[in-house]
């Protein structure tokens, strides 16, 4: 039974992967507007990869079995369509890496001394955290008063 479940998951994986990625992206959203084109490009590349693997399977005459062999990297014969599928998978992964790591990629294109709006917001938040909050200032004042009171009582 477990073997059947595992084999079914392996069979459905090429088609479930983009759905899972889409659901995660929909739930988390995009922080930067530049992430959306890379996200769309990753789906286009992945779709082209699946189409290339399907065309490879048809041209090789292996059917669905050859499609899954090519998808998982062990086709019976390697054709240009199979390599095109590998290229599409690789480009989809690179596009997703740009989506996930856009804040790091943005640093490569910034001019020295120039800060983005996101960086400015982050600095403002840290500066406001550095300033004493009312609770912190109250506790510090109370500690100073209690120390002064204790010192006065020792002097008496």
C-alpha cells in the first residue's frame, strides 16, 4: 500500500510541484514588484520543460513511461528535446531563486551610497527600537530612584 502511494506521488510530482509553489506564493505574497515577472517566467520555463519532455516521449515512442524517465533524468535515449526539458527545468529553478532572493539581488544593482525605500524603512524601524520606549525609561527611572533612596537611607 505504501509503495502504491509513493509511486502515485512520484507520478503526480511534475504536475503537483507548480501548484504547491503557486499556493505558497499566493499565501505569502510578494514584497517587491520585481519578483512577479520572475515568478511568471519560472512557470513558463517549467511548462516549456514539461512540453519538451512530452515531445521527447512522443518522438521516442515510449509514452508516459519515457516522459517520467526523462523528467527524472534517466531517459532511454537522450534527444535534443530531452536536453531542452532539462534546460527549461534549470531556468525555472534560477527564476525561482531570483524570486526568493530578490532583496539580495537588488544589492548588486544599487549604486554606492544609494539606499532603497525598503532599506530606509528598515533603518527607521531599528532607530525607533534603539530609542527608549516609555516602559524602558520608566524602569530605568524607577531603578535610579530606588538606588538614590537606598543610598540616602544608608547615609542616615
